[in-house]
C-alpha cells in the first residue's frame, strides 16, 4: 500500500507543478483555449493520443468487448490506430489548422458558425457538445473509480469527487498548455506501463501460447463453437464491426479530438503528429484490447452481479487484482494518466464552447480577455460538478455511456466537418439535418431501444451523417459562391519553404 500511495503522490505532485508553471503563460482566452497555437510536435501528438484513450478503453471497452469477442477484440485497437489516428491526421490535420486559423475559430461550434455564416448553427452545436460530453466524462470517472476501489479500497464517491477536484484545479490554472504538457508526461507513463502489465498478466497464465490455448478451450452458453474466442473474427463479427466504426471513425467528429488540430504549430508538427499518434494508438489501444481478449480466463464470482449477469466494468480490475503491489501501482498510475488526459480535454472543450459560443455575445455582450478567462474558469468548475453528479448515479456500463456520447457528437458533426473542409457546396440545411439525425438517433434509441445497444446506434448515426450531408446539400440551396470562395482562399496562399523541404521553389 505504501508503494502504491507513493507512486500516486509523485504523480499528483508532477501534475500540480505543471499547472502552477503554465499559469503564468496564460494571458488571454486564446492562450487558455489554444495554447497560443504554439504547441510543439511531440506534445501535440501525445496530446491527441492520450485524449483518445482513457479508463473508458482500458476498464470499460477492453473488459466488455474482450469478454464478448475474445482475442478478436484486438481488431478494435488496430483500427483505432489506422482510422482514428492515421486517417484523422491525414484528412483533417492540415486543412483544419489552416481554415480555423483563417476564420479565427477557437472551437468546433465556432468553426461551424463562421464557415456557414450562421449563428444558430454555432449555438446548436455548442449545446450538443456540452450536453453529450457529460456522459463521456461520467464514464471516465466510473472506470477510474472501479480501479481505485480494487487497488486502494477507496469508496466510489470519494474517488469521483477527488478526481474532479484535482483535474479542475490544474485546468483552472493553466488551461490548454497545462493539459498538453501533462498529456505528454502521461503518454510516456502509458507507453511504459502497458508493456509491463500485459507481460505480467500473460505470465500468470503460463505465457502467451499457453494463455491462447486456454482461451481456445473456453465456450459460452450462447456459442459453443470450439476455439471461437481465440479465432480471427470472434463469435460476433457484425457487432465487432459496429464497435470498430464507433471508436475509430468517431474521432473524426469529436470536438475534443478535432480541437487538437487547431493548435498545430507548423508543418513539422503535422508530420510528427501523424506518425507518433498512430504508433501510440497501436501500442495503447492494441495492447488494451489484446489484454481484454483474455478476460474469460479470469472468470470468477467477483465479476458477476447479484442477478448473475456479468458486470463488464469489473473484469479488468479482477484480472489485475492478483498482480504484485508494484504492478498494481503501475497500473493505477497508467490508467490515471490516460483518464486525466482525456478528462482534461473534455472539460476544456466543454467549458470553452459554453463560454465562447453560447454565453459570449448572447448573455454577456462584451467580454474582454480578463472576463473571458474568468468565465472559462467558472465554466470548468460548473462542468466538472455537473459530470460528477451524473457519474455518481452509476446507472449504466461505461461502454453504454460512451456510446451515447460518441454517437450523438460524431453523428452530428462528422459529415459537416469533413465535407465542409473539402467542398464549397455543403449547405446550411445539410448541417442542420446531420445534427438532427445524430441527436435524434441517439436520443430515440435511448427511449425506445430499437437498436440492441447504443454502440450500434452510434455507429449508424455516424454513417448516416456521412450520407445525409452530401445528399441534402445536393437538393438544398448552396451558400453564396463569393462568400465561400473567400473562405477557401486560405488554401491557395503561397508558402515559401527551403530546398530541404521541396525542390520546387
């Protein structure tokens, strides 16, 4: 216990020190929300990767889908790297940075408002962002608290409140810069820790070959096919595909992930970010789902509820409970690192959109930098408190909470963002149609449950967004040509580079 507590003390001390250090660098709302657009390539890359993966993945998704799909759950992590990281950087990275800087947009709702010259779109996007980031934040508290309960026997409520206070403290101090530097430190911790954890868990099962052989002998009451949980595509390829779509394609439409591209410093940051964040995702996501795939080897009474159903969020903590104190301490710090980086990103995104896109200009007509910073910090506290209230209800599994959030957000914004970056023909009505379908599919499924899970509903909402935007744009009035041309002129500006970058100059 002493070892585990010492690890936490060192971790918390480092995070607080970063918050105090970056506080003096925050002189404006731009510094607070965007870090002055001066964040270097490695910090940008790690910030993207650590915001992607949290306790939601390690505790919730790895546990639930490792149990359901076996070793084939590893495909989720592979596609997270190829689509959620590599494709996202290639498609969105440069163009998002260029046009948001050209339009002086600090948030995704502000980009939509200026790109389509429509204030109601900005306000609607702001409210969707704020509302549906709350269940995602709650899912992070949920996952982390379960691990703390296993490692320290800390009550769930105390853990949730403690995490909220700590994260809010260093965010209020340093804003995006504090979050980014901490993301870099936390990312290094995650990379080192995951290798130790996987090695230790598999060693306890006799090594990889022995563990895979044991998994091949596991059967399920719903599927008695021999070796199904050790097979290439597992027992339910269609549901596996829906999870891949939700967790991989979804990042291209999530405000907190797209925001990382706003702060890119230069061309080198794009190239480094693409490579590093993709490699990071392969190791972290691939490792988490690979580890979760062996969850059925740890079947015990501890993972079942009183009614006899599997409590998926307890599977990974149960797997880790037999490790040494040092390894449990490493695990706690790793998941804490992953969770705090994602949590800080969510809180900052939500508070900034509520302040800059909803309150500013609507409720407070004139906001100078000093007032904006004050309101931003107040909104951080407000959002943290609200998400804690939701987290304390514990009324859903982690995967379901994340499914609601990602389905509504990416289902609303995925199509409008991608098409508006590349096409001048996207109409305002297409944006409204996408937001209506994303929220509509998610909310109606919550009420009526016509899809078997919010994950399937979320994946469908994303695909609908990609279909509905070009379709509605084709049959509805376009924006004035001259107005859109002026926005896209930023992509035609000439840039002079050295010959080591290009021979054509």
